[in-house]
C-alpha cells in the first residue's frame, strides 16, 4: 500500500532515524510495520475509544494504516500481529499499562509550553533511599529548579506529584514533560521556583490478577500515606534545601495519584496546605459533610487552613469529568473555596494532565 506522506512528519517519539509513525497536518497518524509472514496486523491506540485499525499489506510484506484524526498529545499504542500485542520497534516506549509500551507524540498546533526551550533548566535527579515503612529501597525522581546549585542559601517549597495507575515515578517527566513545563513557567516568571518530588504510588505488592477496585485502592492509599508521611517527606527535607513547613508543601496527582493526593493531603492538613487532583479517581458517593473525615464540614475553617484546593478533568473523559463536576457543585454550594479547571476536548490522557499541571503550578506558593 502506498502512503501519502506529503506535509506529514516523523513523530517526535520515534526512535532515531525512523520515518514512521508519521503525523499529518489534520492529526491523522500513519503506522507502518514490516511483517512479511504475518496474516493480520492492526494498530490499537489506547484510550481513543476507537476499534483497532486494520493495517493493509503490500507485496513486500509492509503493513500500513492511516488513522482518523486523534487528539494532540502522547498516546500509548500497540500493534496486534496475528492477535498478539507487540510494541512498535519504530517508537520509543514509555512505562504505562504496567509495562513498557509504545507511544506516539502528536504535537498540539501552536502549543509549546511543554517543549524544551532556550531557558535555564532544572535537573531531574534519581534519589534512592531506604524506606522503613516497607523495609525496601525505593527511587524518587526529584526536580530541582534552575538556580538550585548556584543559589546555595535559598530554600524552596516542595510539590509532591503523583502518577496514575499502571505508570511509575518516571511518568511525569518522561510522558508528562513536567520538568520542561516547570522550566518554562519559572523562566517566564509565572511560577515560584520549587522542588518537585515524584515517587511510585505503589507502596504494597499488587498480586497478579488483583482488580483495581475500591477496597484495594483504599489499602494502597493507606500504605502510600504511611510511606509519604513517615519516609518520603522526612527524607526530602533532610536531603534538599526545602522550606519544611506545611505552607510551603503541596501534593497533587493524576487519576490514581489524584485520589492518593486527596487522601493524603486532606487527611494531613498539618503537613500539606495545597492539594490538587487531576482526573482524580473519585467515583465514590460524595457527601461534603462526611467525605475525608468531615474536612469540609466547617467551610470557614477549611478556607482558612488550605491555601489552594484544585480539581481538574478533561471534558472528553466523561466519567472523571462528571465526578469532578459533582464535587465542584457540592463544594460551591457550601462555600468551600476551590479551583476547577477543565481541559477542553481531552480524555483520560497525558494532554489533560500536562494542561492541568501548566495551569496548577502558577497558583502554588504565592506570597
């Protein structure tokens, strides 16, 4: 099958030298795979809601398909070769769906807030530390702002930033490009220089076949809560030049990480003064009088204590968007101060969370 590559370009997520996948001006994507002995090949884009795209074989055993237009951003995908899901050797892989998974980056026209630019850059450091809560060694990724190593007398506020289910501590920088978002905001004077800490949200074993249901999520949240309070925050405050006070400490996350941020943050307002949930997995019945041990029961007290309470969702992730809307309406009715951000047209995907972080960070740690 011939492919019209006019005006298309190799996806930024391709491995070095690979011409496919290609992104078209109308945001269609062309996938190609050399598999001469295969009988069927399909391309499946995660979270798109579309059925797998059937690829067509040419006489040389090259399979190809051009999709319908997709939403900009990073999309996990895989190729189904005779029914077996495999990664595309032409694309970089990202840790998602609990394993390294192919990803295709579809740039959003006219948007550059998560691009690498000619501005001062912070560093992303891998910090190994021993956790007494779990008696294991763990790795946190820590973003330090551009002047961290030169402004040696300066102390910084800290944002604890969590990934979603099936991902890990690498997600926010590798998929989310959080370090470039911070670099660009800080360079523009739109955000306070801050340290950002990213840890794995899994603080207990996840036995094979265990469904990610409410009961298991609650157990995971409790384990992660203990790890954050007893090990992670103390280690960060002892290792980095932090402003070790609740007013200068925030916690946020996406999806599962958003649920964890609410559980830990709202349960420990003596530790965190700012809380954010991006597409938080908030499907329980929400009663502002009883939720999170009644933290919203006295709106005036909550408003005095919490510097920023922030919720977001993509308008195309129906279940998550509806859940956030319900909470927003309930909090608005009783006078709990909070911010609501809606990412137009995006679903449960990284473009929603990149936009959310870009909108959230400038609101943090204002004097």
